[in-house]
C-alpha cells in the first residue's frame, strides 16, 4: 500500500464517512419563533411586561406622550356614513350602533387598548356574546349576538400555543406554573400599532426607549437631591474637649438632618459639587422620547411651535400619522364590531363606512397655522391664482389636507375682464358681462390700485422732504 493511499484511508476516510452520514440524515428545521417577546429583545429578559407598566406609571413624560397620542386618535370620535353620499344610514342600524357605543363604552375601551399598544406593544379586546352554558374561551365565536367588549390586560398575554390547526393565545391566570387559559383567536381583537415584519406581537414604546427613560428617572432623582442639598446645606459642629458620651448626647439634642458633630481632632470639609444645567440633558431625553412616539418635541413638552424651527411641518406629519393609525389600525376593528352588531338586526355594515371627525389642535398651534394660511390665501386670491371656494378651503385645511390631498381644483381661474373707460363705451350689444364674483374682484383690484397710488404719492413726498425740495 502506498503512502498516499495509507494517508487517504486513515485521514480522509472518516471525513468522507461523516459527510455521507450528513447527506443521508434528514434535515431538522428549527421552528421559527413568531412572537416578539421579552426573550427575543436585544437585552434579553431585562424588562418584563410588569416592568413596562411600572415604568409608564413612574415616568411622567412618556405617560403624557402616550396619553396625548391616544387622546388625539379618539378625542373627536367618528361617525357612520353611507358609502353612497346621496343616501343616509338606516335609522334602525344607527340606533343599534349608538346603543352599543353607549352600553359598551366603545370609545373609552378603544382608547385604553391604544394605550396598551404603546406600553406593551399589544392591545387586546375580548368579544362578549350571549354564550351557551357549555361554551369556553377555547371555542370559536358563537353565532349569537355580540353584547359587549372587554379590555384585557396585556401583561397576561405574551405568547401563543399551537393546538391542532389553531394558534391559541395563552392567558396567564396567575404566576403559578400551569395556571393558563387558552383563548381562541377569533374571540380577541389583537391590536398592534408598531410591529416588525413577520411578527405577530408588537413593539413596546417603553422598551424602545427604556435606557433613556431610566437615565431620565435617575436624573430626576439626582437633580432633586442636589437641589435639596443646596437648599439646606450641611452643618459642621465642633465640640472642644468632647468625649464619646458628649458627642452622642449632642446628636440627640440637635434634631436636624445633614449635621456632622465631632471633636477638635477631626476636620470636616464639604466640597461643593459643580452646579449643572439640567436643560441640555433633558432636551436630549425629550428628543428621544418624542422620536419613539413619532411626535414633535413641542407637542410632548408643550413648548410653543413658534419657538422651534420647522415645528409646523412636524405637526402636520404627526397628525398624518394619527390619521393613519385611525384608518389602518382601528377602523377595521370598529367596522367588524358594527358588522356583528347589525347582524342581529339582519343587516350588514358593507354599505357603510367609518368617517373620523377632524382632529382638534391646541389653541396656539391653531392660531399660528390659521395666520399663515390666511396670509398665503390672501396673496393668492389677490393675484387671481385661486377661487373664493379654494380660498376658504385653504383657510380650513391648507394647500394640502392632513390626508395628503390637494384642495385646489386644478387650473387657475381666468382673470376678470376689465371694462373700458367711460368716455369710450362699447356698443350695448358688445359690453362685457361680469358675474357677481368678477365684479367683486374687479372692485378689489381697483381699490388696491388706488391704495398703491396713494402709497406712491406718500413715498414721493417723503423723498422730496428728505432732499429739501418740499416744505410742509
């Protein structure tokens, strides 16, 4: 046997044998997890769902931002309209919808679910039916009337379990092992505002900025301690010739915090820390919190928009995001609820649609936006670029409304015909005819011309006065 053959048999044969075994062994594909839970976060296990809720309770700025977003989504409410604008919603259908809204507190519960989405990443609404005696939550939805909906604490639903052909939500009834219930997915509305592609569960805003929130809460503590220390100070008391008993008696006598009592053999010094300006630190915190909530910083902090560059643009983007959440996340849920409510009446929601009422903006922002819109619209109508109807639309919604649609009709209006001087009248059959709108515009143009002539005269007189050519 040659040396080459011996080397191949002793060294390479085991390797080829291993490769052959791998080729003949069926591949075992690990099932991919489809839940974006705490065990798959970048900092695994650092925050439980209970921690997320606790942080939302303790940190005022993130709580304000979360409640603000959901107040904006649901504050003005919605209406039900017929898809055919010439038709009205059936009175019986509207009465059923109104009654369910009132009895179930639908608006409030949807708002609570939206808050849950921001804190935990997920919001859950349970459908409540007229149940049969032997029905359980594991069963599919019964063909009985929908009576109510219930907000479920998302802390208790953080995973699913595949049983048969159905993926059930696992509801933890307690912290004890095995204390779980399975809820059929058709019995829940699982609402998510933000999720990664391919995942069932959502992303928590609290988790996204948990480091920023922890830093801010630490800063709140330390800045508070510094202010307290600077306000009260530290007292240094020296007792000459004092023994241990004297020092103990002095400590009982002096009833004050931050007091150091010692004899002349001890020197006590306090090195004052350098006072810091917390504004720069807090601005950094606020920028990150606002970015997490997709919210302009001035909306989060309450600073007037005029003090921030580009804040009006950020405000428009924010409200476009609110409209997207209304239409893409919550409208399908409301439509499904109403469809089940109307089913009891032998009707359907397919001919109707949800129309969200205009979003209210704070007073200062409303005033600034209206001022800029009115100035732009006035310049445009004075130059005959827009019609009066478009002028009103610009005052109401701007050039582009919150849905991104242009409010202008298209082509600019034609400039009105100007009548010839009185001393050169045209024949009666050829005199240009003007409607009411054209007459008003012509009169406006005439008055603007007279005003400009008067201003020119004043400017000329002022120039002559400066040159000494005109005396009063």
